[in-house]
């Protein structure tokens, strides 16, 4: 079997299990919220309107969420907690999951092949690229943490 097809199939199974599990956890959380002290808010007319909109129009959002980074889990969880019918959720899951698996199978394998060739032909350059990527990721994380800490300090001084 072709390497990309095999990788895409494995990723497809993984995304179906992960996203479907997130939907199920959201469904259970929504059921729990309906029985808790949040029941008054969950049954408000405004919340019901939002719930109906997600039930009706949320499937395209779920499908497209698979092509984003960081929004996919939230979209699946909210679809579950807002009780999106399975007849609308499952097609979105299957289509969006397939798109996700194909993108990651092709781009992911391509990136791994490039890194593999780089390490095989020019090991020092391969190590330098990996180190540069790690430093860039660390820099982004540090920058975000400092920015969050700074905004928290600013908010605290404004309240004083």
C-alpha cells in the first residue's frame, strides 16, 4: 500500500476517535450542566437560540475546524455540549477528518522526508535546522507568556 494512503488511513482513524471522543465528552458535560446549578442559564431563551443555531448550522463549522489549529477540539466539544444531532455531526466529522488526515499525511510525510534527506546528506545542517526550529518555538512560547504576564500586571495596576 502506498505510504501516503497508509498514513492517511491511520490518521483518519485517529482523528475519528479523538474528535468523536471529544464530542462525547462535550455531550456528557452538557448533560451534566443541564442537571447542575447552571441549569437556569442553560435553559435561558438566549442559550436555547444559540443551541438551535449550532444544531442547525454547526456542521460546516465542525468540518472546517479540522483545517484550523487550536479550534478543532473546541468545535467538537461545543457541538457535543450543544447537542448537535448525530445526523448532522457525523457527516461533518467524516468529511473534516478526511481533509485533516490528507493534509497531515501529505505535508507531514513531506516534511519528514526533507528532514531525513537533510540529516542523511548534511547532518550538521539538519541538526542546525532542528535547533533553529526548537529555538523559534521556545521564543514564541516565552514571548506569549511574557505578554500574558504583562497584561495581567497591567490589569492588576488598573484595578488598584
